[in-house]
C-alpha cells in the first residue's frame, strides 16, 4: 500500500510547531446518488460517486488511519488540533482503522472500536498512538490493555467482555471495507461528508481549510 512521505503538516508536527498532548456503526457512505447534485466546494479533492451525508452547518470528517503509521500519528498531532481550532464543533471527526503497515495484529484497532462503543473512542485513539509511537509498545496483551483501559476511564472487565464479543472486530472490518470501497490509496486519508476524498499531497492545512470552509459557506447561500 502506497504511503506519502513528508508533507507540510508533517513538517510542522516533527518540528514541534503544533502538538496535541461512537457506537458500533461503522461509517456508512451509501451509494447510488449523483454526487454532482450538490454544489462543488473549492480546493483540491476527489469527488466520489457516493451519496453526500452533509448536514447544514456541519462537516462529517472520516479519517482513515493506521495506528502504526507515523504519518497518521503526525496527523493526529498537527491537523486534528488545527481543524478543531479553525472550525470547532462545525466539524465532526471520526477515525476509521485502515491498516497499511504489514505484520501487525489488529488488536489496537479492535481496542479502539471497543472504546468507541463505550464512549471513549477519542481518548483511546490518543492513548494508542502514544503507546505505539512514543512508548514503543507494539503488542497489546491483556496486562497492557488493562493499563490503557484504566487510563481512558473504562472498566477493564466490561472492556474485555466487549472485546471478546466479536463486535469490535466486525466494526473494524466494516471500516476497512469502506476504505477499500472508496479506494483509499494512502494513510491518513479523509472523506468529507461521505463523498469528498482528500489524500496525499492535497492533505495539507491550507487545502483542508479551503475545502471545509467552502462546504460550510455553501450552506449559507442555500
């Protein structure tokens, strides 16, 4: 799977310029509706042949990411805080696990899905990225899981029961299949409102801001 190297936002993250210390349903992007029916936003992106999920006044941002990908970690440190600062509650960020690094167990992705179902997906996402890229933990056995589960404020017994149910695995697989369906070529990759894909060299602060601002501005014109 192809992954891009250094981009502008990654330089910011590595230089320390920016830093950032739910339910089961996997993200759905239904097919079959002409994507050209809605006004096309400004900026650089790929318009998918998927139904728009846009709601007035809000942009739904689906982030396809691999916990083991250093670029995804940099995105979490740099661009997620940038988006939150620029748009606040007008952008809803949801991560979907999409592995591109070979030879890794799916445990981290399943832990994220279980935590998301228990209302702590954002907290677990941050804990997993830190554990992998700063603490250098790449195997999440039950002892390590318990430490992270307690850290994010969940009950380890309930968490393990949910993890064993198979539901986190099903949610992870649903997200992965969605990524394949929309032809994600690199991580991180974004899909806005179900049908606007941004990845590779187009995934930089200036372009992302332009696209999101244009979507929100079009709401005011309707």
